[in-house]
């Protein structure tokens, strides 16, 4: 193969596809080298999924020759829309900075690529509110100088990429000197190694060098020698909280990772970042021209999301629990003790208020964020009384009230309340949490209770809901025989699937319920779910239904490790 002197549009496309393949080949090695024990520690998977989105955008351009501007636009847009986790969001900004330099060229030479590496590093650094040394940001920043020097000395394209690759690998090897948590584990930064693979992919296209084969990875706790291609650290080390805090606590004190796409005017973003700076850490906000990919670690999910609502329209919201903390008190004990005191409502006095039956602190938090005024503790196997629902209706701040029972057994109980109060009460017959969420998306606090009942009931009927739980006894079902301990996937029709593991039951249920018309799957994690199970489900969706957007919420509901909502 002859060395390429310049990168044409087709070469850039080939490099991105090779980069995707390289990340896929290395992702499990990277994922197994965890420094922080948190479920967003899948740097390899997050970066690979980000590049899958880029590949999908490139494939949508077709096989015919396309201009550099179209390829660069696909790379920038695909990485922004598909970015996963800290590393994916930062990587999207690196690719965006590179694309901004190349998009105006017919082809890129050595000097152009050196300039693109400078802009990539600048864009990545500017996206992170509190940059941390010893991460992918450091590696990206350490790379351009060597490339620029080689280009200024008259070196060709392969010389520039060679110099950049050597500088990047050496920077990864130095990351343990900059971030104590890496030094203690004896590993280099995972995001940095992912960045090195980008340069490997470019060298494959320019020079024909094969991508490096993944090496067997020791655990992060083992002794690992740091070489020019060191073992890697996981996601938690990337652009996270200050290293001293990370070392003192093992993981950050902030429990939840919140990510969403935000449609908002560019001028509103500085104020949005100011709000986020007060409620969390590990903040990355990237994008432009009205569309932003936003990432934060926080304990205050509601404020993090509301900040987006204040300046625009957040969508594809994904909430992940970051730590294995002591479990909340079991919901039956909460119910026995009575409903917890409700926070003073920040909502204006409505024409119609909403009462919802729910359990699990995460689910209650989501209902509250969607406008519910009063909660009643209850759910499967613990149904509240008419008196408990009546008490919540009387406490609601309106004379007209919609009740969301969110369980089939509770519907007839809720329907008794209207005759027991002077308020006008209507029951939207939601038989599950997913239907309750769908109904609330149509709730209008200024409309009458009758109008709300109509539109909310229609919305609840449109959603396709599923539940995954474990069999407590042997039985038969339309899906086959059930043994005690089997995992069952349920829909309105009854038992749809029976599988030996939780992840298999969840993916089999999704396969049964999803159609070509569906666009969004909301996965609500409950007691009994695990980060590993959730990862298996989301990776199954990425592989088998890449057109589906996935939102993940931590509901903490008992008995049902996963609740599904499909729209």
C-alpha cells in the first residue's frame, strides 16, 4: 500500500469506521480495568457506542462519493447525538473539533491534521467545567505539539500521525503520575487509551498498519506495569471530581449520573452551566447551534433536569445510579409507617391536582418532577385503602383531582373516593407505573379534571408497558412452564416470556413488545437489578434495535427489577 499524502473524504470515513472497529475490539479489556466501582465505569463500551452512532450517520450518506463537509457533519452530529458517559461526551467534542477544521477542505494534509489535533484538544478542554489532569483531556492536550513540530519541519502525513501517536502513548503512560487513583491501581487512563486508538485508526488508513490486537487485561487491583500502551483506567477517572477527593472516598459523593440532549439557544448555556455548577460535578456540556449533550454527576436529579427545562427542551433523559449504597428501607416498612412528609410544593396552585400511588424513592421522585402533588405509598401486594387515597385527595391543592392508581388492584379502590369528598375526583385507570408516566406527559394543571381525564387516559392507553419479575412458585403459562425462581416478562396480555436470568427475560420481553413504529424505551431499574444486567439490556438494544432511544431511571421499586415503557 502506498502512503497517503492527504486525507480525502472517503479516507476520513474509513478512519472513523476503523476506529469503531478498534474500540469494539478493545472495549471489554478496557471495561475490566475498573478503578472506581461505579456502573458508569464502562469507558470502552461508552466510546464504542459513541462511534456506532458516528458509523450510522456515515452509512446514511450512502455509498457514493460524498464531500468532506458532509462526512465531517456526519461525524460531528453522530458523535454528539450518540455520546455515552463522560468519555463519550468528551470524545464527541474531540471529533467535533477535528471536523470543524477539516470540513472546509477538499482534502487534509499534514499541517491540516496537526491543526485539527490542536482544535480537538481545545474543544475537549472547553467542554469540561472542572478539568482534571491525568485524564483523556491531558492526553489530547499533550499530543498536538509533537504533530505541529513534525509538520513545521516538513514531515508528511504519516510522520505527523506517528509523532502524535507516540506523544499520546507517552502521555497515557504519565497519567498515573498526575492522578493518584491511577497510580494506586497501577494503570493509565482509559479515555486516553481510547484516544490513542483514534490515531491507530488514522495510521491504518494512511499507512496500512493493522490496528493493535487487544491484550489480556488484569484487574485494576492487580499490579500492572505502565508501558507505552498501558493498561487503562475506567470511566470514573475521566474528567471526574478532584483526585484527592476520589482517593479519600473511593468514589465521589455524588450518587447519580444524569445525561440528556438539550434543545436550547446557545446564549442560554452559560446560565445553565452556572446552575449545574451548584448541584454537581463531572460536568460536561458539548454541542452548539441549538443542540447540546449534557452530562453531570449529582444528588439532585430534579434540579439538574429542571435547569434544562428552564432554558430549553431536554430529551432522551438518562439517569443512572452511580454507587452501591446501603439500600433504602423496604417499601413495605415505608408504607406501614405511613407516607413520608411531602416537600412544600414549588408548583403554582393548579385548577386540577394529581394524586399518584407509587413506591420506590426513585419512582416517587420522577412522579414529583412530572407534577404530582400528593403521593400514596403502595403497589403490588401492598394496596392502599380508600381512606389513604382520600386523605391524599383532601390534601391536594385543588378542588379537582386526578388519581393515578398505577395498579389494576387499586383502580376500584380509587374509584370510591369521588363519592366521599366534596372535591371532583376522576380516576385515570393506569395499571402500571409506565402508564402513569405517560399520562402525566399530557397533564395540564390549568385544564379541568374532565379534560385531563380524557387526554391522560388516551396517553396511558398508547404506551406499551412491560414488567420483569421472579416466579415465587411453579406454574404454567402461555409462554411455557414456569419453575420457581424463573424470571418472567409480563405485559397487559399476561406472561410473555420465561427465562433463567433477569437480563435474558428483559431482552426477550423487549423483542416481543417492540415494533418498527416504536422510538423510545424507558427502563426503570428496581430492587434486584444490577449495573451488569442493565448493560446487557442496553447493549442488546444497541445491537438489535439501534434506532431506539433508551432512557434509564433508577426507580428503586420492589419486586420488579425492571419496568418498561415503550413509545
